[in-house]
C-alpha cells in the first residue's frame, strides 16, 4: 500500500513536470500582450493556437493563460470604455444639466406676466357665468346646494 502511494505521487509529479517542460510562448500575458504591436500579437496568437493543437496535458499553464488572455482578455476591443473618474464626470454633468434647466425654466416663468384669467375677479366672474348658463347642473357650480369654490383657485 505504501509502495502504491509512492508510485502514484511519482507519477503525479512527473506529469506536473511534463506539463511545464516547454518554455511558454508568452510569459506574463496579462502585462505584455496588450503592449505588443498588432503584428506581434497576431504572431503570438498563431503560435499559441499551434501549441493548443497538442495534448492539453503537455501544454504549460502559462501558455493556457496566454491563450485565454489573447482570446478574452481586456485589450483592444475588449478594453473597458469607462475610466476611473468617468462616473463622477457623468454625475456632475447630469446634476449641472438639471440645475441649468431648472434655472432657465424659473427665469422664463418669472419673466412672463401673469395671465389675466388667473386673478380672483376673473375666476369669480367665471362662476357667475357658469350659474347663468347652467353649466354642469348635476354636481357643478349650477347644482342646487353647491358649496365648493367653483373656478376660484386662489384664496
């Protein structure tokens, strides 16, 4: 039993050494691949795809990582578009735009004179007109026993 365990551990370590026996095509792919020119990146990808055609047990871990990074890493088109600090710029831009629109709206609203139909006398006259013409006789100003304000909005 002890002999079987020793033989098994020797086989596992020999496999491990076999898988790392070849020199990696691109060491530290995360740091170096994105800095390579396009032509060299294409060459590295071609070399890595040739290496990947071999038995996966013999391919080094560095080569597997390099191929994964070349395929799915954050470089070229896969580089994140958002840089640090961009979220704050967007937030400040949105708040600034809302503040500017509120300011413009307030200035326009205050610069236009008040409509003549919004004063209290006009609204009371509208109530009298509604009573004379019998407008909404069921539940409105012209109904019997009506106690509401009618068209008057201001006190």
